[in-house]
C-alpha cells in the first residue's frame, strides 16, 4: 500500500507547468451540463417547476463555473506566474471551488472569508490545502482586504475578485443560459438566488437576448434573515456591479424576499421529493411557490439550485427535521 502511495505522490509532484494545466482542464470538463429535474407541483395552478441542479458540479456548487472561468483568464494573463498565490474573498462556496481547482494547478491559494463561514466549507477549503483567514461579517470586507493585499504585494498575489470580475456573469451567459433553453425550451420564467448576482445576470442576459418574454425573478433574503448564498440587500448587503446591472437594465423583472423560516419549511419537505439541497435552493423553491400565486405564473419555470445538501449539513441538521427516505 505504501509503495502505491509513493507512486501516486511522486507522479503528482511531477505534474507541473503544462502538466498541471492539462490536469486542470481535464477536471474542468466535469463543470457544467448539470441535470434538470421536475419538482412535483400538481396543485400549483398549472405551472411546472424544473430544478437545475448546479450542486452536481465537482465541489457541490454553481460557483465552479465562475471559478474555472476566472482561473482560465488568470493563466492567460501576462501578470500571472506559478509562484503567485491565488487570492480571493468568499462567503464559502467560491472559496471551496478555488481551493479545489487551484490545487489542480499546483498553486497556493489564500481565501478570506467572513465569520459566517459554515463548518463544512471551512473543512473543505482547509482539506484542499488553502490558507484561510476570517475577516469581518460580510464578503465585501474580505474583498476590500484582498484588494489592499494584492496592491501592496503585486509580486506575491493574484486577486481573482469574484465580486467584480466580468467573467463571472459571462460564463453563465455562455453556458448556463444556453443549457437552460436546451433542457427546457418552453421556459416561461427563471428564478434564482442573488448572491454576487453573477449567475442570475449572466443567465438573464442570455435568455432575454433570445426570449424577451421570459421572466427573470431574483430571490433575496428578507430583512433580519441570513440564508447562505442569498443576499439581504434590504439590510445593506453589498450591491455588486452585477446586481446593480440586473436591476438597472431590467434583466431582473421582480424580486421576492424569503425569510429563513420559509426556506426551512421547504427544506423539510424537499428530501421526500428526492432533492438533497441547501437552504439557498429551499429559498428559491419557496419564492417560486409565492411567484406562482402572486403573479399567476404558468408554463415551465426553471429554478436555479446553486447548492448541494452535503455542504449545508450543520445548518440543515440544526433547523430541519424530516422523515428518513
């Protein structure tokens, strides 16, 4: 057994430079092309709900798409070199993605997160060898710290800056949006959570460019509510350029705010429907039910499920009780 481990270790160590990039690209093929499943809604006034399972990406999150796109942009940047540390701020899921894919590139990674980082995401980031710092209670505080660090040490750090990096929404315009139209051609509405805003903006840009009649509904957290991956803009959460563009350019047609108690209630029921997802997705499902009733939505409605249940075990276990399937 030890001899086989030595072979694996020595082989991994030999992968550097172009070899690391080939390994990265090989693993990146597992990102995207996520499945869509229908959620039973026979009593929901004629609308059909289809859930796009972004938690099926390699690290269990929609953030894998933007992470891979940002890293591809990074390796093509003349200012990048392999000795630099990949740096970014994250509330958790993007940090997991960068730690995982950054390691495949053979690079050091430093993630700056807030005090609200969940235990599972902390373990994941550290397991893949990234340095992890805790600064403040909001991702923008970590983002400001990273910017200052990168400016002070340009030879040491490469700052990805997910909150302002244009490839974040662009990758969803180029991949997630087309996938949705291919999987659900008669889509009448798309509903997704507002985090950095990149996913919903990119999807909305693409779909409205093809079908202006499709409604794009943004899900925010209600005042006083903290739902992972769902911004509470009403309480002053940072409004990224992506969020601002989504509202100002009418990409987002309307907003539904969801309280944690409503997300928890949905999370309690979803395992019986075969969906093991986190509170972010539960909030999106809750918003979909409300949208159907308030706006009389009809037809095929796509829900963006950005998280996988295993990344939210602690929160689900402390808040949700359900029957064992």
